[in-house]
C-alpha cells in the first residue's frame, strides 16, 4: 500500500478527496507525519497548514481547527474551515491580519483578546498557504 485516501471536509463542502502519498498536520502536541499504513488515531488540529504529497507534488491547504481521523486505508480531516491556496483572498486575509493586530494592541477584555488571537492565527495561516 503506497497511498491512502485523504478527505478534507468542512461543514459547507468536501474540499479534497484524492489518494495521497503522505500528509503533515499540526495536532495539539505538534506536527504529525502520516504515511500509508499509519496506526489509527484521532486528534484535534491546530490552526495551521496541512501539507499533502501526492504524485510527486506538494500541496498546502489552510485548515482552521477540527480533527484528523487516521484509519487503516483512509484519513479524514473534519475541519471548521479549509481553503485551497488558489481560493484564498489575499487582500481579505491581510485586512483580517491587520484588524486582529490592532485589536491585540488595544486593552480589551480577555474574550476580545482571545478572539483577536484566533483571527490573527487564521489570517497568518491563510497568507502562509497562499505564499504571501
């Protein structure tokens, strides 16, 4: 077995469904490399790029939280949101990053501070995947 089926699903749609050679995700404990035949597990994901290697090519997808489930011949990522690099609106991501940085620099309550931190992480993730 040299590949596995990878599916990336959000509440809105199926983002990705193809055979993959390898996958790198960021779980709560750090980065995880997944190859065909990996031991089954389920773990929460951080806001971070997912790197897929398939057919000699590497592709990155911006994933904002969710879970990864590794099965014998299939890996499923259930993401809160996910975007392919070519779908990312770079101007919108930059504007979101600037808004979050402005909110973080002001003295707001903890709730607003945490929301701004998450918004900043998501914007930076999108920019990273888009190559900006």
